[in-house]
C-alpha cells in the first residue's frame, strides 16, 4: 500500500513532468541533459516533499528546484550559450519549430539571468512574484530582467516581433 507521501509525489510528477522537461530543454539546450535534470529535480522533490506545507506554493517551489538543477548542470558543463540546433535535433516536439527556431536560438544567447526570467514567465507562465520566489531575487529585479531580455530579443529578432 502506498503512503500518502508517495501518492502526493505521483500526482506532482504526473502533473508537472512535461512542464519541467520543457523548461529544462530550453534552459539547457540538450534533450539528454534535460531528461537528466528532470530526474534529478523529481528525486529532490521526493526527498524534500515533507518540507512543502502549503500546496499553493507547489509550482514555484518545484520550478525553484528545477532551475537550481539546470544551473548546476550548466556550471558543470561550463556552457554559456544554448545552441538552438541541439533543441531542434533532440526535442521530440518538433512541430512548428521552423517558426520558433530563431526565438529559441536568441533565448539561448541571452545571459543566464535573462534567460531564466524569460523561460519562467513565458514558457512556465509564472507570475513575477513567483519568479522572484523561484530565483530568490526582488520582484523589481524580475521586472528589470524581463524588460532587458525582451528588449534584447526584439533587437536581435527585429522590431516587428512582439513578446508581450
């Protein structure tokens, strides 16, 4: 018979596995590394699950762990840019990638602190407050980084692009 902790973990895993994988793919730029990051993220979630008392904070808590795992993976690889061709070649979801390739490539070229906020805001649809919690930075810093990242993306992709 499964314990309540294991049932809770299974619900979290089934509900968020794909979201964590998408975040990890774009963050790391490599499908294999992303799969490893997902496994490590959920291993840590299982170990720390009893520390999460308020389920309303589940999503930011989970993504905080995922971002930290991705940061660690990047620092171990000493990678600074994410080549878009890795995402394209190794990602199973390849529909509409021709249209998204330029955006993914430019996101991969952003500084890590700008890339994080873009991924969390647009790909994971976290609020600015949740991003501040996930990254352990003030909300004003999140706002600044979002503006800076959007400005850089617009400049590199052309002014006709709108990411609001």
